[in-house]
């Protein structure tokens, strides 16, 4: 039986592995979320900049606002790993 | 800024305009005919005489300059030309230069068109070169029809015919001459075999000879066009300084002749209103008196800050001036508002350095910003590179504190918290102090936001009046109280590293100890103060948490940059170069070179990412988390009437 062969080392290693998976999921999923959120903003921002170059600064600013989501994911991942 | 009203009779219009233009400090407030009581009987002025001819001259100069490809911004001003001599040169020399450049351009365009035509002809003739027929045999028949075109494979025709087929050219080539009455049958057969007809060129002689002739013609034309381009370039070289000077002089004249359109006038007099920096007022009044011989009335009028759009010019120490570019991207401050440029110019580099704290990357960016500053022209670009220079100096400073050089550890242990990750056995030490770094960044957030809210209170006093100002100030204080109250409650329940430990105080009521109760009181009072200004603001309460945590990006983005650097080092050195160095072999040398390429590309990529991450995230923390607390912006840019002359002088 697998359960009987599970030593402390194996348990620790799998706990570490699960943590790594969790960290990966945290960054990956939030990255997807940020991408989806920036999709619409980015398209509109490029359109606005094409019409009026002065919009560039504001357009860039609006586009990076959803970046916070992936930053939170990164923070959670870092806290999980260290 | 002071608001000036200038009134004089119309004879003084020209000297007044010239003096205002020369001084380049008077921001004109356009007169709009709105039937105001004070301006009854005033009309918008007419341009000075000669406006039409000067504008048509400026158009001519600009068209010549653009057809010669001259760009004023890219020309280094040499000695300035006096306006008088330039004026006579415009009359004498400009028509000649204009004719020369335009005829050169026209000739070049003509040759370019012919060149393209000949290229097309060669393209059309190419398939026929495979067939052994001179071109005149393809046309001129009364009883025959000629098919010529590409076909995937040869076909057999059922009618009497002459046929030529070759598969030596791409797409194969088929020529068939058939009697006119069989044309339809043959066409059907050919189309079934996927035949694609090509037009028969109107040429005589053998196609190969014609192609050779056109090719020599093209060589000749190219040489001629090169010669023309050379002459055009010589013209540009010889006259660009003159043309940009003309452009500048005439533009200045156009602006001066058309400015009465922005003044209020009656039949005999005119009134100009506008803004002048307060310290320049006495000098300007004196100059205008002298220019008109005292026949002028100038008075300083009172400013109504709620109604008047006061133009805004920055007034910052030279250290902060480059950062004004970052402010203008967001919005120029209003006239009475606190200008946060100085704060941004100090805090932005610190954030940048905290994120990209690496001596190596800092040095690369420093060299890049100084180098590009020299190459790139233009005010905005220059200021941006100056900002980058300050940021990279801060990056080097924090790199020394973090003890990092391109992801490697420097010979000392980190002075502040370590960011050294355990990747590929490098780093060593006790690993990254992520929790401490995180809390440090939240502390930065707490202080930054507190500063923002305090500025918000100060701004409320400057921008609003009476009870509204008090309410806005109270609301800002309320936000502060709520944030600190929540912090007190958190500190009373959890002992966090690097933060005050208040868990030890005795419990008073419902599990709350003294500091927690104090915190709760703060929160309640704060929420009440916020709601008194605007009840809807209460739904914004969660932003306290999200904005504070948002500062964690300082650590998160920084650590990801460190991680990329260390991974690059591990792949390049640990996996590719080091194992090969032990036993050197010919293949090993190639792998070592590959390792060096990986090292270089990886760090170039990471420098780019670090610049983007460090720059964007630092400025975002200012725009979103800091400015939303106090900054309104939307001030009018101070745009004085006049010109910074580069090529001419009065």
C-alpha cells in the first residue's frame, strides 16, 4: 500500500511540491485574469492613442491598472514558497 | 501669475504686439464675443495688413523645405541671422531656390515613374523570351487568333494550329495560333486545362533583345536618379540653414499679424487681456510704455480663482524639472493646488531603485540614459532620459544595499534585507527575507498614503471655501483615521515582524484590548467623517486594503527580476559554461559560446523588463495610489505669446 511507504521525507517533499503547484497556480491564473482584463483596455487604449497621441500616457496608465491582480498572485506565490 | 489688461488706440497695435512677442511672457486670454456688459460695443479684431501675403510666403517656404526633406528640429542652430538681412534675402534668393528644388524634384519624380514603367515591361516580356518568336508575329492577323499564357501542362488541340510549349519558365508557357472560327472551341479546351492568358505587350523585335534594352535603360535611369538625389542633397545642404531661418522669421510674422483676432477692438482702440508671471509685471509695463511713447493704459486686474482659468507654469528646483514630464502625462496641476513634482522626483527614483536594485543593471541604464540623452533631440525626450538617469543612480545605490550585480552577490552581505534566492546553488546566505521585504513595502505604502491624505487636507483648504472645504478636509482625515484604526486593530491581534506589537495590552471588552478599542473608535469616527462628505464614498472603503497591499509590488516585481537574473546565470554559467571548462573540447568551446550568448540575451531581456517593470510600476504607484488621494490636476498650460528664436534675431 502506498500509504505505508510514505515516510516523513516523502510527506515533506510532497508538501513542498504541492506548495510549488499552488504558487504556480496563483501566478498563472492571476496572469490569465490580468490578460483578460487588459485585453479590452489595451484595445481601447491603442485606438485612443491612434486618434490622439497625447492620450499615450493616460492610455498606458489605464492599461497597467489590472496589473495589480497578477501582482497579488505573485505576492501569494512568494509567501507560499518562502 | 498676474492678470493684465492692456488698452491703447489702434495706432499702437503694431508696436504693442511686437513688444509682447519679443518678451515672450504674455499669455493671451482670447476675447470671445459673449455680449458681456463690460465689453459692450467691442468686436473681435482684424489681422494686421499684410497678413495674407505673409501666410502665403510661409506656405511656400514650408513646401520647399518639406520637398527638400528639411526638418527644423534636427538642425543645430548656427549663427543667428538678423531679421533685416533675412528679409531681403527672402525676396532675392528664395524664388531661385524654390524653382531649383522644385524642378529637381519634378525631374526625379518623372524618372522614378519611367523606371517603374520599364520594370513592369520587363516583367510582362519575361514569359515571351522563352518562345522563339519576335513580338510583331503575335498580332496583326485577320483570320487567326493568338493565345499566350501559363498552363499547368501541355494540351493537344483538335483544330489545325501552330503551337509552342515550354516548361522551362515558372508556370510553363504556351503560345497557340488558331483560325478565328475555332477560337471558342480552343478557348474552352484551354480553360479546362486551367490556362491563364497573359496580355501580349505592344513591342517589336525579339523579346530577349527588348528585355536587354530595358535593363540597360534602367541602369542608366538609376544612375541619373542618383545624380539628381545628389544634387537635391547638395541643395538641402546649402540652403537648409536659410530655409529654417525663413520659416522661423515668417512664422513669427504670421503669428504677430494674426494676433489681433484674439483681442477685443472698437473702431479706434483695442483691449488685450492676459496673464504674466507676477515678477515680470513691472518690467513689461515699463517696456510697453517705452514702445508706445506712453500712449497706453496697462492695469493689473483682480483674479477670481473660481471663474478664471489661470495658466500654470511649473516652478521647481532644477533637480525636479525633468520629472515635470511625468506630471504632464497625468495632468498639469491647477494654479492654487500643491504641485507634487518635487515629491515625485524624490520618491520615484527610490521606488525604482527598490524594485531594480542591481548595480549591474543600474550601470547599464545609467550609460544608456546618458548616451541617448546626447543623441536624442527634443525637450520631452531629454527630460525623460534625465529622469531615467536619476532612477538608475538610485538603482545602483540600492544594488549596493541589496548586494546584487546582474543577479550575483557582491562580496558583502546585504545591508538591508536580502533578496538572494536559492537558485542553482548561488545566492547562499540565509535566502530571501520575503516576509520582511513585504512588510517594509507595506510600511512604505502606509507612509506614502498618509502623506497623500495630509496633502489632500491642505489642497482642500486651498481649492474650496467655507463648509465645503471643512467637509473635504474632515473626509481626508476620516480616511486617515480609518486606515490607522484598522492598523491598530490588526496590530492588537497579530504580532507581525517589523510592526508594533500591541497584543500584550490587557483585554477590555469583547476580546478587544485597549489599542484595539482605540482603533475601533478611529474607524467609526473616520467612516462618519467620510460619509458626511459623500455617503457613496463609503463603498470605497476596501480600497484602503487594496491600495496598501498594492505597494507589495515593490518587492514582488523586484524579486521576479532577481529570479530571472539568477536563472539566466544558472543556465549560462552553471549548466553550459562551467561543466565544459573542466574538460575542454572543440564541442565544448561551441557550448561555451552558446552559454555566453544565453547570458547576454538573458540579461538584455531582463534589463528591458526591469526598466519597464521598475518604471511603470513606480509611476503607477504615484498615479493610482498617491495622486487619487489629493491631486485634481487639469490646470491650463502657460503658453506665452512669442517664440524662442533659434535661427533669427530682431
